[in-house]
C-alpha cells in the first residue's frame, strides 16, 4: 500500500522538532479522538474510517525522499531529520469498531504513544475518521428513511476526488446501501455494482425508442430504462413499454424497470405505476433518483410515491455536513503515574474530558436497546448489576439503570506498534452496523427532533474534570494578580 506518512500538517513536524530538541521524544502521552456534535442534527453518528487508519499506521514510515523534501524546507535540523529516518509507530491504539453508533464527546479512538509519534499521526487519523464517519452516517440516515426500499449509492462523480469516491462507496455500503455504481470500489471491496443508463445514450440516438431498443439488445437481462430525457409520461414510459413488447418479451426477456431522475417524483411514480400495470408489467420496478436525501425520501413516502429502489449520490458521497472530529491531549505518563490534562475554553462545549478513559454501553437485557453510555477513567470498574448515570453538565440529573448488559466500546487495535485487531470484511462491517443500529431506540434515530442519547461521566471523572477546571481558573487569576500588582 502507498506510504502516506507525510499527509500531516506542517505544525505537527515543527512541534515534533520542539519535543526532540527538548529531549522529550520518549515521553508517553495519551490523545483522544472525539467529536462535539452529531452531523445532520441527527441523534447519532456511525463510526467509520478505522480500516483506513489501520492501513495508514501499518505503512507509517518516513522515507529518504521524504527526508530530502523536509531538508529542502530549511526548517529542520539534521539531528531531527536523522531521528525521523528511523521513526515508526510503536504505540497503542484503541478504537470503536466501524459501524458502531457513537455520540458526542466520548472518546472513539485513543492513542498511547511517544509524543512525536502521537503528534505526527493526528492529521491522518482525523481525516480518516471524519470522512468515514460522515459518509457512513449519511448512508445510514438515508437507508433508515428508505426502510425496506433498497438504496443504491451513485455518488462517485460527486465525490471530492478519486480516492474519496472509492472510500465513500465502501462506507455507504457499510451504512446500509445495497450496492454502488463505482466499479473500482466493487472490485476492491466486493460490493455489488449496480446501474442503469445516462441521458447521453438517449440523446445520442435518433429517437428515444431507438436508444431503448439498442440498450435492450445489448443488455436484455438488465433492462432498466431512464425515462425522463424528454417527457416521462408521454414519451419515456410509452417507449419503454413498446420496446419491451417489441423486443424483450418476444425474445424471452422482461422489462426489469424504469428510472425517473427529474420532475415531480411522487406524481410521476404513481402515474408510471398505473401505465406499467395497464400494459401488464406488474413486476417492473420504479427507481427514483435526483439529489434525494433522507427528508426528501420521507416526504415522497408520505405522499404515496411508488418506490421500488432509490439511487442516491450527492447526499452520501459529497455531503455538505461535517463530523468535526478533534484530537486532544488528555494525559501524560510520569514515573509516579498518569497526569491528566485538560483544555479549558470559555465555550463550554470545547472544554474536554481529561485523563485516560474507557467508554461503556448499557444494553437492556429484556429489549436489547442501548440505554446509555458512560465515560469512566481507565482504572474504574463499572458494576454489572446497578448503576446511576450522572449528567456531565447538570449533575443533579441522574438515571439509575439495572437489568443491563455492559460492553466496553473501544477494542485494542495496535499494541506496541503491532496490529492486534483482526479487520473484518466490508460485508461483515455492514452486517455489524445493521445489528448495532437496531439497538438504538426509534426516538434516537428519528429524523426530526431526535431524543438525546445519554452519554454521562462517572462521578470520579466528573469530579476530576471540575477540579482541573478550578485549578486552571486559579492559575490564570494568580497570573493576572501578579501582573497587576
């Protein structure tokens, strides 16, 4: 695989040299990857990008060519460049599996490594997590809105570059799509490839009928005609029916379906169904496309649109939303133990949860639904019979749980730089995603005003956070006092 170690921000390298010059290159630190808000005003996010992170770490190496380039920048010392020549990732990574529902402010990836290694991998980890989670979440929202109607991912031409398109097809499949139009992704990840035709084939022919007939002769077993090039009801569907009767049926084939890509999709789909049924094509499917998202799909279903399948591109592969994952230092290893670290901000949402932590999910033993998550310090033990969740912002709000199963969400991915996690196939991740999604209450997954899923802190972690915030405030006030005096 390609070595992409240099896909890092410049300041990661200047900071790395700073640590090196201070003789701190062996200092062990802990970083958390987390995000602050669900995209799409959703009640959940779906984890994605772990497989890409694994690939990046396994190929982490700074080559001679990289060193020559860094030397040309006239920024780095020869001693530091010599150090980089032998650098490889030797740390530990823990992460939530791809396809798992995740929520704001809980650590989804934790890195324990020496400070230089930990800094240099930040950019790539965030790029992989943010893109993978955004596409998987977008796909899950759309496929959830579609319900039993299969959704095909058609977003390759809308994605932000070739690599982005290939990865988007994979994460869309994990998120619930039944297949992709992207042949490369189909080949690489064993994803079903699907598609119909474009308007250009029809415009190129002498007539719409001729275009459909030519396509039918070439693809007799997979005839889905795009019927909205000129006029869906007066031209497209009648020509599709005529070609089916003139060529497909006499030769032992059938009309598989039609696709409508413009116009009033609810009205056109209902009229199309009437026309197809009247012609005897009761099993001909109707595919709808044209910039569909979860809200449009919900509206179409509410209007009684006839939908047998959906083609969706832009709003999966090129969503305008973002996950906004961040990478923050949370602890430093010292001889006498871990020193928790906190970033304090006037903006409350940007004040992080300190320390090396673990995340646990409570599942109701009776229903299987997820009841909530708790973030705990790594040395805490969560009881398996009864537990009280405490709101991280309003600690007078509590919820006591019982009759639950407990699961730690993060699993070991790398230990001492070696991969210890067996990466599932894309199909396995898709199946896992579907199962985990079913554990969310419908109130959490609804499109409008979703219920806020409980993500709380243990009392010990909450008290630590409060104390570190107070210590930080006192430190600032003392500095200000000394300055005034």
